[in-house]
């Protein structure tokens, strides 16, 4: 891509890899770097999960204990956004041995260790900061909110959460830039990553495709809503370069 084309790029959306920062102004001089908000949430959840595992290992001597079993098998509720936790539906839990709601199960998990509670609450504070609409962003001071979130992670005194605070601080501007909407959609790599996964599924279902041109045509046809096919013979044959297959005898029994 020539420089004139690259100068037209307005936004670069990446994960939190430091390799992108020094390359930005060199190759895309007029662009703004922003972090995909999904990757920030994933980072925080991953560190919360590390905290959960560290605390779980404290109870590893008795693997039949309630603490160990719940921390090992019911951890996904910790990674769930609190506003999506069910407060009403009672379901029987084999580990607890009685019916419980998701909210009560969550409270039981958090009661095992104060560090886990602190890390969880910090995670929820970031989600509140991040999950806003375009109108809400225009009315709030996101920079001050982010500073408060970073302080919250630091004040937890949890080693994994302190590491999150340092990362958020290093990527502060890029996180603030992520509150950018184009065509009423927040800028994200999600659509591109979705297309990449779709291509992988096509290749996987075909057990691989050795003919690039045919693979390309199949992908473009399946992904392009308005693409049509033709029944006419192609003037150019799409065949692999190489010697034709020789004759062989099929083993029959």
C-alpha cells in the first residue's frame, strides 16, 4: 500500500501489543490508535481468573471441600457481567446440595476470600465504565472515570489487579480513543475477526483446500450477499499446476 493511501487511514484498532505503537506514525501518519475494548475486558477477566486459581490452590489440600469445588467448577459466574447474573431463578446445584440463584452462588464464591471480592468489584467497575452508549459518552468525563478505575485496581492490593492497573495506565489514551463510533457502531476488530473465523470454518469443513483460486472463489461467493454464479463454461480452467494423476488399480475384496 503506497504512502498516499496509508495517509487516508483515520483509525487503527489493535489489541494491547506494544509492537504496534512505534509503527503507527511511520506507516499510518494521520491515524489514531485505539484499543479494541473487547481485548481490555478479556485482559481483566484473565487476571481475575488468575486470582481465582491462586486462591483455589489454598484449598487444594482438601479437594472435596466446598471452597475448592466451587472455585474450580463454578468460576464462570465470576467472569459474567453482574447485570447479567440471575437473581430470581432457583436451580439445583450438585456441589451446594440445594437450590440456589446465580446471585447467591456468586456471593458464596466471593465470601471465600477478600482478595477475590476486591478483584471482582474492580472488574465490575471497569465494565460500568466501558459499557456505555454513544450518547452517554458525550455527557461524561471518561478520562476522570478511567483514572478512578485505575486507582480502584491499584487499591485492591491484589497482585493481579495491580498488574491490570499498570496496563490500563500504559494504554490510557488508546482506551479513551476506543470510545469512537462510526455509522453508529463502536470501532472494533470484531467484524474482521468474525470473517477470519468464518474462513477457517470453510477450510476446516473442506479438510483443507489445495487450490487457492477455488478456495478464494468459494469464500467470496459465500460471504458476498449479492454475488451470483454462472452456468457457463469458464474460459480459464482453475486447476492445480502439476502432472496428471496416473492410472491405478483399485483394490477390491
